[in-house]
């Protein structure tokens, strides 16, 4: 089982990378540089790993709890995870060439920046919700089980 500290470290890394990338992608001449692409793909990998860790480690206790609040919280996060994964898959299909580890921007730089910023905001909102809603609820349920 992954610790809250590890989940928070992952959240911090995802936030850091999204902040760095938000600045880098605005400059068209940097967007498809090898360095920017490496950071970008690291970001995508961190998000995927974090989502898997949350899916595997946070939901079980809430699913087994009898409270409506816990069940509602876990259902919201599980459906949110599915939606984020769906959006990220569409984003990757549109903008990423995984075999070349490159970003396919072409003449649509403005659209790429807009959609990337939207994805960053979505992920950062999710991270904030995890820290403010999911983790406290899991802690509460786990503490109640110990009593």
C-alpha cells in the first residue's frame, strides 16, 4: 500500500511539471524540443502512475464502508478517474506520437496550448480534490475501522 506521503510527493511532482510545462509550451520554438517533449512525457507518466496508485490504494476502504458519504465520495472519484483517463487518451491520440516521443503540434500551436492548459487545470483540480476530500475521507474510514 502506498503512503499518503508518497501520494503527496507524486502530487507535488505533477504540479511542478505542469507549472514548468505551462511556461515552456507557450513558446512555439521550444514546444517540440527534445527537452520539452521529455518533460511532457514524464508528466504524462507521472499522472498515469498516480491515478493507478489512487485507484489501487484509496477506494477499497471506502467501497466497504456503510456510510453514504464514503460511498458518494468513492463513486465520484471513480467516475472522475474514468473521465480523466478518457480525456487523456483523446488528448494523447491527438497531440502525441508515443513511438517518436514527440508532440504533434503542427500549425495548431494556439489550440495545443489551450487544450494542454485545460488538461493541466483538470489534473490540478483533481489533485486538490484528492487532498481536500478523498484522503481525509479514507483516513476517517480507516481510523473508524481501527476503533
